[in-house]
């Protein structure tokens, strides 16, 4: 059965894409903790991140680093945090969250309610800075 993330990759569900290559995909979380909260996924459907083959795992981390660098220059923040939880969707994924304090990446916090224009604006900025 196809995951929601696979449907996003195929364009069956819309998203705010910030980066993509032949193996990986990054898009804004629609229930973000902070503006610029991005999900980075392999295009391959693998439930548990540590089940990825070594080259795919390494590639995912390198791709996530490039996305994090784009977030850092696009969204005012001290750092970009990285979290792998992997229980919400059965498709390996990394959360990249711009933070200024430890509390900014607390998943118990209320999620932001951004407008379509706010999502579009931050996605465009991150995409422009992705190298």
C-alpha cells in the first residue's frame, strides 16, 4: 500500500516542495513547529530509516544536510535541528526544524497555522537557496 509520502512524490497529493533529486524529496511540513519545518524523505518506500541500504541512508543524510543549509539561510534561526521519529507515517523521514531554543523543537508544542501565502513564500525561499 502506497504511503501518503509516496503519493506526494508522485504528485497525487499537493505539497510545498523545497528540493528534489532522483532519490530524495523535501517539502514543508503542513503542521509545522516553526516556519520552515521541512520533511526530507527517500523516494524509495522504506518504513524504518535504519532499514535503508547504506548508500541510500548516507545519501539521505547528505541530501538533508543540503536542505538544512538552505533552511539556515532562508529562515532566521540559530540552528536547524534534525529529528527522526518515524511513527506517524510508515515511510522513513527526517524533520528539519529551524530553532532558536531547545523548546522550538518540542513536538508537544502547538503547531503553527500558516496561510497558503506563508507556505508558498518560505518554500520558495528555501528552494532558491538549495544548492
